[in-house]
């Protein structure tokens, strides 16, 4: 298989037309009147909204902005600015109260206090993985980082039970957003447009029945780096293009690279492509300028994540 430095370069005009046609076909087939997109202030939701407008026109696209008390305020600011550029209608719904009612913060904080008893409302936290996957042969051990509000940071490696508890509570944010999106979608007779790209799909970096709970996924065939190409072509605002991708679900800022991928997308996506398409190891090393040890390390990580998250990409198991 041919593998070169431009392997993921796309014809943006043709790709934008192809995705736009897909969105239009899906709306027509389902006999719906438009599309709703959850605008996060990130590049994927910005792309989904822009392509929906290209497909249906601005009058048939609705943007829903869903902050909560730990969201970065810049997320809503960028989402609103992008929506204004597109000329689409938006509504902002703060989901903090809903999360409080179901105990999302309380459940998570209970786990954090079992690790850091001094944790209080002034503290901020995030979860990270060891950096530089290509340079360090470190396992995927997650670390809890806590800032006491005065810049003093403590860290602790998370045991599986604690990690699961924090992630389960945090994922309530994604699922609450999904519930809200479907309320508005059903009210308007719209479809819910997903924003998960291929990089996230392959590695399982999405929440089942959260950001994975949608009607269509127009970006799931496209790597993150290809999304940046499309963003430039479609004229997505610079603030969003230049913003570091983030899950924006922790009270401390954290990038997708810190939290999950452990390398930049300009390396990650070609390596993912090579792994998925079983490109010869020597060719990968030659094109990427990496050693065999580095490539094997990346492939091992991809395989582990893919196998672990396989259930996310399939319908629920059932008997024949």
C-alpha cells in the first residue's frame, strides 16, 4: 500500500460536497426538517454546523450551547461567535442544575476526597496520561492532578476503581447534553448531528449514549487532521482552529493529547492510518522519521484502545 507524507491530504471542495450531500440525504430519508448541533467551541462541532449550513441553509440548522459550572467560559464564547458567523439560531442551556440533581459532582468529589481529603470548592482537577507516547514506553496509567486554587498542585496515580468512579461521574455531563439535544431535536423535528471524527472513533475517545448518542456522524470517516483542512477551506473562525482540542469536562484545562492521545495529531493520524491499513513497518518508519521501536509502541497503544473500546462502536449485544 502506498504510504507517504501526504496520505491524509484531501480535496476539500469535493469532501465538503460529499459530506453536505450525506447530511441532506439523511434529513430527507428520515423526513426531518433540519439539523441540531451541540456547539462546544471546538473544531469538530464547528465543522458539523458549517457543513450542515452548506447542506441545508442556515434557516434549518440549530446550534445548542450546553455549558456547566466547570466549562471553560471561552467555549461558549467561541461557539456563539461561530454561530453568528454562520447566521444560525442558537440557544444556551446551562446543565449545571441537572448535573447537581443527579449527583454528578457529588459522586465525583467523593472519589477525589478519598485521594485528597483537603479537596474543596476552591480546588480544580483534571486527569492526565503520561506524555510523549513515542518517546517513553509508559503504560496508560492515569494521574489525578489537583490545584488547590493558589497554584499548588498535587498529583496521584489513580487506581482502577477511583478512575472508573471519576470517569463514570464525568460522563454524566456528556449524557445530560445528549438528553438535552434530543429534547430540542424532537421538539423541532430535527436530527441530532454528531461531531465524532475518525481519530476519536478508532481509539474510542467518545462516550456511549453521550456524544456518541446521535442520529448521524458526518465526520466519523475523517481524521482530526483532515478536519483542520476542511476548517481552513470552510473559513471556520481562527479562534477555534487555533484552540487546543479539549474534552472540556474537567475544572482544570486539559488537552485531548494530555487526557487521551499522548501525541500530536500530525503524528497520530498518519500512524493510525498505517496501523489500520497494515502498512509495512519499514515504510512507516521511513515516511514518519521514526524508529521501529517508536512505531511498535504507538501500534500497541492503538490496538489496546481499539480492543478495549470495541463495544462503543457496535449496537448492544443481543440473541438472534
